[in-house]
């Protein structure tokens, strides 16, 4: 059963700021009543900044237990707010779950703060890709799978590709993602396209919209790039490794925990275009290395991010919270 509450998030709009506290208290009351009617004893908050559960816990006189899941890097947020949310989580949540060690580092040493990795995707629908792929034109297809948002690294990919393409004209780059209906994201994509056109790369760099079949898109590529400036975990990188497509990712948080550099992928310094270009040239020129990375990546994530391990850990955590006095 799904229940909807009319949340108001903090923003620069004065109307939102004025409504935030009253709606927080009202929604806390609603959540408290909803949990009481349904017999729920734990509220699992999926957003670090959602304080509704704490209000509901207060109204229940501590009977309702609260679990807060942190799915992004707090280090990348406005720090006065992030530090406030961290303090509230550490003081009032019964458990704070972090999706990676990179996120965990933001918190103190309390045992209530724990790491629970997101699991690998479900069963594959298509066979594992043949690595290296045999293409009639001899091209090496690079894929950048991410929504067009500032900070997701597409601008670095364009610059790095331009450098790499100057030495290897078999390279091709495809960007895939949506703009989430936001004007600033459409403008970012337009800036990227303009930069590609100005560099004379429109024939070898293409921009596509949202793709529903992520598995097929990833398995159709020779190399997946992810040069985001900040990632708590990166499901896109996990998908690439799981599906068997060689990966180059920036050292921006969670991706460093998803594979072994030089064994199952290449990790490059954050925002370092020269290193990104060098990694593209190295991997594109070495089909045997791509084959080794693909096989090693599939093995590594299937062991470290087993779905059963994640669900068992969550079950154990719920039991600990319910039995805690």
C-alpha cells in the first residue's frame, strides 16, 4: 500500500522556507498516525535530509524506531545543512545506513552508523558481451550513461575524448541520458553539443535521450565512462561491471569501492582530463586488457555485492533495532 505525504524541501524560494517547518511538523504527525494505524514499529527513511521520521519518533515517545539511509555524499552538500542533518542522524536515528565507505567517512565512529552496499542488479536478460567486440568498421564504442546534470562529468568526457581521438580516430562516443524536464539540464546538454560541434567532432560524438533498456545499452559498448565529480556509490558503474563492459571511472567517492584499479577497471583522478584521456587511449588500444577487465569485473561485483548478503544484512539490522532496549 502506498501513502503520499506532501513534503516541502528546503530551497531558495521564500515560500518553501516559510512552509518547511509547519509541513515538517504536520507530516511528522501524519507519519506517526499512519505508523500507529498500520502497526509499524520501524520507519526507514530513504533520504538523509528527510526529518519527518524524527518528528514521528518524538510524537511516539521513542516507541517508533527510525533508520536513515544515506545514498549520496554529504561532503558534496552545503555543509551547514549537512552537518546539521549528520548530527540529527547520529543523535536520533536508531541506525544510519551508508551505501559506501566513502559516505561512512563523513560520520563519527558510532556503531549505529553502518555500511550496507546496494546489491547487484537482477538476472541478466541478454548474454554477456563478447569482449573485445568485433566491429566491421573497427571502431571502439565509448558510452557515457548519465543524465545531463552539471557535476556528472560529461564535460570532462568531451575534453578527454578530444585528446584521445587526436591519436586514435577509431574512437566513437555516445552520451545517453535525460534532462529530467529541467531547463538548466537542457542548457547543459546544449553547451556540450555546442562544444562538440566547435571541436569538429559531431561526426564521432552523438547525444541521445533517456534509454529504457540500460543492460542492452551497456552491453553494446566497448567501454563505459563515468567521470562524475561526486558519487556516493554509482549504480551505473556497478551495472557496467556486472554486465561485463570495461569501465573507466573517476575517483570521486563510491566508484573506488566497486572494482580493483588495474585489475577490473581503471580509476582516474577526479577532474583530471589528461588522466582520463590517457586511460581511454590505453584501454581502447588494448583489446586483451578490455577482456581481462570485463571478466574480472563480473567476478568481483558478484562476490562483493551479492544481493543475498545485502538483504541478510538489512534483516539483521532490523532485528537489532527492534530488540534494542
